[in-house]
């Protein structure tokens, strides 16, 4: 199930959801960004509130969270702590960070015209890094203590990159 990179483990799954469910999730998330004001406090993209798993209860969202939770349960994690959307539409300063309070983090690529704008994972022990591509309808799952951030464009994007991030303990 895991891919190994420099003694770090991650899971990468393409075509995570059925197309019809994926498209409905995409529509809902993009509409959320249009409807609600999202501050840019971290300067690394605009983010939704971190409780999307309690807000979105449509069947397609339940299928998404049930499928993700099934994988997390196989990894021994049962509790979904947070889930939020991230919108990136321009070059911004990288903010390498960890989610140390969470055992696993997932990044679901909702809209991304440029798959090379995926996620960078960085190993502090020996300064190695890897970039996982961000294909739409793919998901990346990794240990929350791995240093990481989005790969940012060099300029303004024609279409924003949207991802859905979830943390489990």
C-alpha cells in the first residue's frame, strides 16, 4: 500500500473517486470559495474553514470521506480532525510545515491544470525532497510529521489550483 521515499512512507492513488462524484465535490468546493470570504493569513493560498467534513453532507461528500476513512482505518487511525480547502492562483512564498498533531494528512487534488504543481515532501534529516504530482482526482496520504508544502506557480495561474486537505489522528 505504501510507497517509500528516503524511509518516509506515502500513499498516492490516481482516480480516487468515481468521476460523477468527483465533479460534484469539485463544484461544491469551488462554490464555497466564491460564496464565503477566505482570509490569506498564512500567505500560502486561501483556505476554507477546517470543518468541511461537518458542513458537506451530500452523498458524494459522504462517499469521499467514507473511502478516505476506510484507508485511514486500515492504517490504524479513526478520527478525522480537520478538513479544509486550499486555493492557489499565483506565486507565493513557500511555507514548509508539518502537521505534528496528526498522524496522517491527505491532499486530494480537486482542480489543477498543471500536475507539476503537486506537493513537495522534504526530509529534514538529509535535506532530500520529492515532488508528488498533483493530478486531478488523485490523493496523496502521508505522515503528518513530514515537512511539506504545495508547489507554487512562477506567476499567476489561468485557473486556480484547488485541493482538499484532511488530517487524521
